[in-house]
């Protein structure tokens, strides 16, 4: 199966890049992982609601351009469904069956995701009520995908 992580912005910190590279390497046994980065828009201080909406819309358009019509889309959103690691692994398994081969996880930028991206998604998942930096969220997501495959294969790792 092919898993895409479509995300806003680049990762500047080496320690995040190293962690993502490690989980990407580990995941190569289970799936083809592809990370697609789209440009983020600068957010001016004290921006109006209209400016913030336009930023979200622009980033959303960039995200949607990365998705094929047949891709099963899961948006990471605070208001999404909360899953434990076992439920997350079962979701991966179900997505493999539903997707026809490609699942995309979407990570928004500092403002979140535009409504058009949420509408395009078949599912919304929340990792917490807390807000995480989108760079750290990539690490958390790749680790949880790896954990999910280890659970599905009944291999040691999950505790």
C-alpha cells in the first residue's frame, strides 16, 4: 500500500528530519511512504479573519492539488475522532481495503486546515485536544503508522 503524508511547510530542524527518516526507513517493510510538502503562507501579525481565511484557502488548494480522486483522505484535525493505537492500526487495515491502494494523511499548517480539505477527507482523526507544532506532528504520525503496522503484523513493539 502507498501512504502519503501531505503537509504544509518544510521541516527545518534536523532532529525532526532524522526521526521522520528513521520511521520512514522502518515503514519500508510494510508500505511505500511518501511525504509531500506544500508551501505555507506567511501569516502577518494581527491578521484579520478575512486574511486568515485566505491563507487557509491558499494552503488548502495546494494540498488538494496533491490528491488523486481515488485517494482515501484522512485529515488530522483537533475535532476529529480520537483513536488509541490499536484502533488506529485497525483503521490502517480498513483503509488498505477501502482505498484501492493509496491513503493520504493531511497535516495542516499553523492555522489548521481549510474547510475544503476537511470536506474532501473521508475521515478526520485527532491525536489530542492539545495543539502540536506541525513539524512534531509528522514525527508522531509516522511513529503511529509504524506502530500500527507492527500491531497488525503481531510483531513486538507496541506496549
